[in-house]
DNA sequence: TCCCACGATTGACAATTGTCAAGCCAACAA
DNA sequence: TTGTTGGCTTGACAATTGTCAATCGTGGGA
C-alpha cells in the first residue's frame, strides 16, 4: 500500500489513537484498489471479509428484497463502511456499489477483530464510530416514519444546502433516481415533490436548486436537530 | 441497590467481562427505581444523564415531530437503552415511557464514560452491543422501505410466532395501536391489514393469532434472515 | 452531423394509506 | 344492573404514493 493512502487512513478518527504496532499489523494485510463506476463491491448476505475504507469516489449502500431495491446510504471519503458486520463477524446486511471511479482500502475483518481485542484505544474509537452510525440510522428512521415525502425532500434539501455552504443556490450531488430511493419514494414522485415545493419558495432547474424564500421554505420543512443534524 | 439487582446487571453481556472494581464503581452511583405504567422516563432532546437498564416490565421508545408520534422499539428485560447517547454524551434522540409497572436501574452516564475510558473489556462489550443495535435498526429500515404494510405485518407475526415458541396460535404481546405505530401505520390500517392477511391463512380473534396455513402464509410474507432474524 | 441511450418528466390511472366519524365490545366502577 | 371508558373495528372519503406508458431533453458515440 502506498504511503499516502497509509497516512490518510491513519488520520481517520477510527485509527488515529491506536498503537503504532497495531496499526502496522492492520495495514500489513490491507490493500488499496481502484474500482470503476457501478461495480458491486459487496453483496448482502455474504460473510464480511473486509472492512472497507473509501479513499476517493463514492459508494452506494443498498438492499434488495422481493424484486424491490432501496438505497440506504452514501459513503463518501474518508470513511469506512460495514464496520458493524466486521466487528460481529456477521453477514453483510447491505450491498455496496461504486457510484463513480473510487479508490478503496480493504482491511481483512479478522485482523480488525484481532486488533480490536488487544488495543483499547482502537476499541474505544470503534465505539464512537458505531454510536455515531447508530444515531444516524435512528434519525433516518424518524425521518421516514414521521414525515411525508414532501417533508423529507424539503429537509433533505436544507441539509444539503448547509453541507454545500449555505448559499440559496446549490447543486444536487447525485442523480435524482437515487435521491428518490434514499428518500423512500419513486423517481416519478420525486419529480412531483419538487413541483409541490415550489409554492414554498423552491426553484429547480435540472440539478440546480434555488431556495428563493428561505424563511417560508423552512416554515414548511420544520427542520429539527434531532432528525436533521448530522454531527450530534 | 439490592444485591439481586446488582447480580442481574452484572450478568448482562455488557457488564459481565469488566473488572470487579470498575463494576463496583459503576454501581456506587447507580440506583434502582420502580415506575408505574405510562411514566415518561426520558424525553428526546434532553441530555443523557443516565444509562437505563430495564430489570422488569417493559419500555416503549418513541419519538415525535410536528404533532406526529411513532414508536421505534420496545425494550424488555434484561437490557439497556440509550447506550449510544450515553457514550457520545449527546442528546436523547428518543423518548421513553414505561408500558407497564417496571423496575429500572439508572447508571450515571458520566460514570459509564469514565469506566469506558479505563476498562478495555467494558469498551469491547459496548462495541458488541452497539453493533447489535445498529444492525437491528438497519433491519428495521429495510423492513420499512422494502415492504408494504401488509408484508410488514405478516413478517412481524412470523417473528413473534418464533419468539413465542413456534406454535400456530399465539397472543400479541402489546396493544394493537402500538403495534400499528411500530409497523409504521395507523391503527385503522392495521385492522384492515389483519383482514387482508386472512386469505393467506391467518385467523385473528382479539389478541389471539392463529396461522392456519403456515406454508401459504410464509409464501406471502417471504421472510428473510437479513431483515427478520433477531440475533445475527 | 445525426442517432441513440438514458435519465427526467408528465399524464392517466390504480393501489395504498390516512382521516374522520360512528359504532362495537369488553372491562370496570358505581 | 347500569353507565362509562377506552381500545378496536368499520365505512366513506380524501390524500398520498406507486405503476405504466409516452414524451422530452441532453450528452456521447458513430
């Protein structure tokens, strides 16, 4: 593995506090690979052989059942995914595919578990990471059960606006059909939802979004830190 | 705290491997309290002062937004809740209320965090618990996004049947309006969903459920270990 | 340049789900 | 017993969401 990738991973909160020798042990079995877009990296139901770290590009986590499919999350650099399956030595609950050309580090799960058993700092870092992930899913669950599709879209746009810097105009970061899946609706309905938000101060031109009336838009969306804040 | 409660908590996977002195330190600040039914134990948005352990009775975790409310999980003995908030020293994402008369142990969150920092075994046990919780929510998310309400009910009944021992007849363990909320639908719709399942081999008499045609019922429900298995 | 592919959009329609109001029924207290 | 309460059920209706088919528009390849 090249030194630069090594450095990037080491700087992740998950790995930054662990002992040097343990980090080295982890990296010995690890390797970095470049994947083209639309490659299925893991398949739900498979045993979790590797902890994955997205170094560049982006990865879609999704799941299928009975001919239906839904997108559960998007992983962007630099962060890991399927940590829980790795720790529990359990089957993947989700599949993962690259959304674009991506560079991904693969760390053998058994190494992660072995180091986890002997390095308290690593174990503590994993706790923090898992607690964060857990709370993120709970928020998603509340979003899904407490809001209509129109409200979910409105709050998604507000969250995305903040991530993008807070300006009134910003661009969507992925295609609408996947956004629809993330928000738990069909692409057709998303299209209508965008129109349904126009009376509350929204303009849409392709992937370009403009919130023309921030106050009115927020009055409709009713964003809530206990659902929409990413960090807490 | 009485010795018996002490013992019960010590036997939890979360606490069984930690050092004696650290467990004692945790228990020194802890106390056990009896609550009547329908008492709100914690409120979402409040700081997480205590890690809660349900020793007897049962607790409903729920959340509200914009005059809507939804039930996210039920906690039964012996297990903890709001572990993630405690660890992260963050605000509660959910409220909790007793469903019946319940005995609950309260362990100060700052003690948990302090011991977590010095006891590797405790930290590792927390990881396992959190990973388990995380995967449970992911499964709930898949259930919600991939299935119709009829399918969710059918699979819930199959899961409950297994928990109850596997017999064709069994009783629901809580009231239907709460079941409806857990399944993400209204009480009225749940009522219709029960009727809608009759053609697939279901009989309902009050809280008494009988699956008269197991094979046909499962053919409709299409249970999947990656959504419906509790342990993995 | 033209053509094709693909995602986005739209309309028409169906299915699902929620809302409201009324009625039913069992548990419980006076 | 009677009356009351609260949860459950039912019907009628409305709103939301999904499905299918057709169309639009853009960008890439021949």
